C-alpha cells in the first residue's frame, strides 16, 4: 500500500467515525422525543415519550451529538477522550433502551400517569396502569445507541492515524496541513468551504 492510499484510508476513517456518531446521536435525540409507550389508565391511553420513560436519555443523546461535532476538529489526545465518551454514552443509550424493550415497566409511565391522575409513587402507578403497549421507537433508539458506541470504538482504534482535523487548526490553516499530501475528506472540504477557501484548488 502506498503512502497516498494509506492517507486516503485514514481520511475516510475519520469521516466514518464522525458521520456514524452524528447519525446515531441525532437518531437517539429524535427518538427521545417520540412516543415509546402507551399506558392505559382507567380507559385512557397516555403516550409516554422516551425522555419521560428514561430520564437520562435526552442528556445522553445531546452529549453524543455534541461530541460528534467536536470530533471532526479534535486533536489526537482529545480524539481518544471523545471516543471513550462515545463508547460509554452509546452503550448506555443502547442498554437503557434495550432494558425497556425487554421488560416494559409501568413505572416508566410514572410522569404522565401522575400528571393525569395526581397520584404518585411506584406502587400506586403500577396499580393504575392496566396495559402497556410499546412502539418501535425504543428499538430504533437501541440501534442508534449501538451506532454511537461503534463510532466510539472505531475512533479509539483508528484515531492514532488520523492526520488532519486538529492538526490543521493547531498549525493555522489549510495550506499547512495540506503539506502532508493527504487527500481531503468530506469533513476537510466542508471546513474549507466554511472558511471561504476552495478545496478544489
């Protein structure tokens, strides 16, 4: 393999990590706002969103989304930190969503049930809920979490060979980073266009 081919593979590796983390985090964030459960209480159907069923779901998705954006410009040391955080956050998103899919509990509907009836407490809520119906969104969020975790693992495995991103920002400009001969990837081109540079020159 030539040096140019190796550089091209590493540029693609960075793009894969960033895009996988971004897509997974965005899907998890969207999922957290959708109806995961429909709880039946005294004949009334109460929709329960992902954020209501799992209180930490939205913060985890937002953290994953933020790190996916920073990952595109991070230096080498920060890449490893972000990769580890993505692995943990994605794993948590997937695990918590999977736990609900495997064993939906009436307590996951506690917020909407309490708001509807004025009755609080895990035991009281469990007695009030006569039926629970899952929607596809928890399973979709499981897949989103696994994608974020996979992006984190991929980052940890390949970050040592990424040659652009943070290095360009540390050295002050596209021309300095372009001296290494590595081809521009999609993230590089977007960054250049954002600064008003023409990446085709």
